[in-house]
């Protein structure tokens, strides 16, 4: 009996749990305060930036788009004087000079010329839209210095299909995950607010990219993780593991960009930023993209690892060593499945470029070391290393926080009860 009493006393909760909890919570509070201070110091000035030339209208203002519906399409001579004009009657035919263009009659469905029509003209070559009657499109409305309004094709109308997809996504997530899914959707909204209100304007003002990306990413993590998974030691372990892995990802991203001499100028959008937003560092923008791009995969892995640790700790008689070992087995499977998912996702985004390289008869070494492909390789490597390191890091933090369950007493008392019963039966 004395042996049994001693065994149960030492199988109880280890004294490491409460102290570790206070340290982790204190660290998260300090990091949160640092994020708030960083956001105040880096907050964008709110000054109005000049609109880049490709996005200006004829008067230097922002491009205005209106809704339109394709009424008819047909072939006619190129260069009709009705192209782009506001029409209340039939469009004028093109000149009969042997040329042929696709002319599209469009109803203007919004804006000051609603109810009128306009004529669009396309050469029919590669890259030209193939419009059909009844199709909804967006058209650009421009007013020149003389007050003359003209219209041109902008893009297809995708508002309704995207709203349907977004609604279906929200319904499925909430139906399966219930309140947790709804909180996750709220976290997504907050993440976009952080990007639009803080991160992008701060980068536009020329603020240093790494602090801006780290502050914005940390703010997103606090909101997303606690909203989606609730406030607990389990989510705190995942959050601290993610924040620490994010710092590692930032250091790795900086090293990869410096070592591989990545300029970011292989992408057309970056060239436009360099041309029209001179105060923005393209290398810094590339680095911020690396950091923010690692958020999703790190969050996924760390939350899973923390959950695995806390579930394993509920097994009666488990020890911290056994919990850590078991959770790491789960983590290794997660690393193996997520790393190739990460690489294939980046390869998919670069598929058109790889297709062009495949028909250019260039050597594999030239293809892999070109900046466009090298950027994706570096991005994949940074994400993979940060992902792999986040698993043992988060598992260790969660193992310290999760108090192993004590052994059940029923298993030890059953043999004694049986032995007593046997003695009584022999008596």
C-alpha cells in the first residue's frame, strides 16, 4: 500500500506547467506590445500618392469602369468613327478598305450614360477577348479635356460568380466547422483589413519592408489564431511557435535574397512599382512577400502540432518525453506532406514561364538560375526550412505547457480486489 501511495503522488501533474504557462503568456504579451508600438511608429502617413501612369485616365485621375452587356458582334471594316463613342442610334460602319475587325456593340448599364450604347473594336489577334452576345463585361469610361466621353474594353464582369463562390465557401466552412469556422472567416476579414489599411500604405510610404511585414504578419496571427481557435494554452503555444518561426523565415528570406542576388525586377508589376513608386524598395517588397507568403503554411503546421501535443497529453500515464516523441511523429508526416505541397504550389504559379522555357531550347541550368525561377525556388526553400523548424519548436513549447494526465487508479486497484476476493473464496 505504501508503494502504491508513493507511485500515485509522483504520477501527478509536473510542476513545470504553471511556470511555463506564465512565461509563455508573458512573452506573448510583450510581443503584442512590441507589435502595437511598431504599428504606431510605422503607421502610414495617409498622404495621397500619385496614380501610376498605366492606371490613369485621360485627365490623370483614377480609371472609372462601368457595367456593360454585349448586344451583338460582327466583322466590319476597321476604324469606324463610332468606336468608343456614346451611341443612341446605330453605329457607323467601318471604311470599305479590305480590312476586317471584330466590332462589338455594347449596352452601357451604369454611370452617367446608362441606357446608351458604345462600339468596341478588336483586331481578333492573340490576347484579344472573344466576346459573345449576352455576356456581361466592364468598360472603361474616360472624359477628355474637351468633355468628350469615350469607352473601351476593360475586363470581364466577375462580380456575381465571385460572390457566389465566396458565399458557398462561407456556408461550407460554417456548416462543417460551426462557430469556429465563423470565427475563422472573421479572422480572414481582419487579415485583409491589416493588409489594406496598414501594410500596403506603409510600404507605399517607403517604410522599411521587414519591420512592416513582421508587424503586419504578427497582428494577423494574433487575430486569426485566437479568433479561430479560442484563447487557451494550446493556441498560445501555436501562436508563440508561429511568431518564432516567422522571425526565422524573415532571416532566411533576407539571406536567400542576398545570396541569390534576387532583384525582383523579373516581374512586370515590380518594374511598374520601380518606375512609378520611386520610394518603394523592390528588394524590400520581395522580402515582405516572402515573409507574408509563409504565414499560411506556418499557421497550419503549428496549430496542428499544438493540438497533437495536448491530445497526447490527455492519455493517462503519459510523460512529457512520450508526448513530445509522439507529436514529432505526427509532425514528420505533416512536414513530408506539406513541403511538396508548398513546392508544387509555387511550381504551379510559374507554370506558364516554365512552358515558355521548355520550348526555348535552354539548358536546365539556365532555366533554374534565371531570376524568375530562382525566386520561386528561393521562396520554396525558405518556406520549407521555416516549416521544418517550426515543428520541433512548436512541439517543444506545447509539450512544456501541456500537463500530462496522471495514471488511473482503477488499473492498480483491480488486482488487489481480485486477490481479496480469492482469499475470501478460499476461506
